[in-house]
C-alpha cells in the first residue's frame, strides 16, 4: 500500500473508535488534528478546536488550573501522563473526560508535539461517586447506634481519644458526663422491650438537644447508659449542660410506674472536668466519672454528682508545695 493509502487506513481506524484522537503542535500550541467524534460527545464542531486555549476554556473552572498546570509541567519534562477533568459541552453541561497524553520528541530531544486520546468516563465517575456515597453511609452506620440514632461506643472511643489529645495540647478544660436511666430494668419488665426501645430513642433525642454546640458529642455508652464529651467546657458550663440533660429528659414526661424515684422517667449523672497533663490517661478519667455516676445512684438517683479531676501535673505541684 502507498503512504497515502496507509494514512487513510489509519485515519479510518482512529475515527471509528469511541476514543477521540488528537494532536497538538507544541511550538504553536495549535491542534494539528482532533477526531470528529468530539462533536458527537461534546457538541463542539471539529473545526472549532483550533488551539490549546480552546481545550482549556472548555474545561470546568474548578478543574482548569490544576489540569493545565499538570499537563504543561509533564509535557515540558517529556513525561507521558493522563488527567481526568470535566469538559464543557456546547449545551452547557459537563462530561467527565480522561485525557491520555504521549509526548513526541524530535531528533534533538526537544518536545515536538503531543498526541493523545480523550475517553468519556462519565459512567465510571458516576459509579465511583455512588460507591463513595455508599462508603460514607457505611462509615456513618458503623459509628452510629442503630437504635437511638446517636453515636455508638466505637465513635465515643475515637472522639474521646481525639479530644483528650487536643485538650493536652491546648491546655483547655475537657468535661465528661456519664448518665444512666433510673430503674430501666423495671421499666423494661413493666412496659416491654419495644416500649423500652422507644424510651431509649426519646432519651437520645433529649440529650442531643441539651448538648447543641458543634463539637459537643452525645453517644450511647451501652445498655441504658449515655455519654457526653464536652470540649473546652469548664465545671460551671458542664454542670449547666448536665442539668439541662436532666430537665430535657423530664420534659419528655415518659411514665415510669415502677420507679421508686418518680412517676416519670429520670436519669442519674456523673460529671467531671479536667485539664489533662501529659501523664494523665483518658481511661482513668472515664473511670472517675463512672464512680461519680455510681454515687449519684447510691445517693437517691435523679441527681448529678460532680467533681473536678485534678491533672497529674496539678497533683505533682500540690505535693511539691507540701514538701
């Protein structure tokens, strides 16, 4: 076959594929060729692709700078590359494109041209986005208590560790509230487990209203116990939030005929605040608050017991002062 015939065959092959072939002259930054498939994909006439500027301006503004900078730097270095971006259609919509680029050099090693293929990856991107959405949902489910809708114990452990480290670094107070529904076993025995589940849901909702700041954390600690982590919250503020929790639950007016405390559902709370030092452990703090909750139940329930937990450094300073 002659050279002209070969070129015709190659052109026919290129233009019969779904991928869109193109070539840009590096010195002039103009299109030497772009496949006619571009018109069916994006709506822009084949003849309208004159320069690299046409390519850049027909790109989503959020993608343009990053993609153009990547392509220029990689091409200057003679490195083949690829880029994903949203291409503007003539109708004003966007199509996800993957551009695969090969750098052609002349005999002197200088960049002569860029040749490549554009692929429509819209369906792939749609699938990726659906998978990401599903992954986020699964992550939310894995950190959410399925019954009450508040965070679960796993999420609590993660948040406490994070806020503990932050409080150590910033020397800001961290407060913790552990609470228990009073005589919940008797509630379940009398009203049944289905109504018991509804009761837990209502308590979770009430606590979420009581702790409304962006970083306030409400979670189910286990069974009928709930926990609140309150970053940058001093003793007075922690007491206020704890009392608000108690009142929010009371305002639900959930009957509890088998309670020895009140004909309505009540809670008991342990509350403490600490500015943790480098040697302090979050688990020790949690155990101290749990003891306060136990005291609240021992002393009549429907109440809170509160103490400020001294940090290790404060205890050391006090010991030095006594010495």
